[in-house]
C-alpha cells in the first residue's frame, strides 16, 4: 500500500535526519514522538516503509512497535531531547504544531 502524502513526508523527514539509518538508541524515542501524532496504523506504515528503505532493521521496528503498543510508556525525556537535538542539527526543526491525524 502506498503511503499517504503526510506519511511519505514523515519518512522523507526521518531519512534526511538520519541518512545513515536510525541508531538503536534513537529508534524508540522516534516512535514515541510519532505515536503522539499518528494512529497505530500510520505508525506501522511508517515503520514498514523505513524497513523497506533499509533505514531500520526489521527486527528493531517490530519490537519497537510492539513495546510502544504494549507498554504505552514514553521514553525518558533525555532520550526524546537527544532525538530532537539530532534532527534539529540536521536542519529538521521539531514542531509541536503537527496536525492531529488520529481523529
């Protein structure tokens, strides 16, 4: 299934912010940040696309989505801030004004 324009833009944003792929320490915080704005289905689509593109190993994405779903626990604020800082340094500002796509 093709990604919607919004999800394709999110994948492009993540790939630009992490051109060498998402490191182990940043994957769950990234999912948690996206989970606040995307539905579970959208989150799965983004993770699947990152797998197809080779930005995330398949086992890491599956485990990350499962952990986020089962525990519904946010990563530490220091983890989230590290991811935000990395994306900002790559020229991708974090904007809390994303549209709410879960409704």
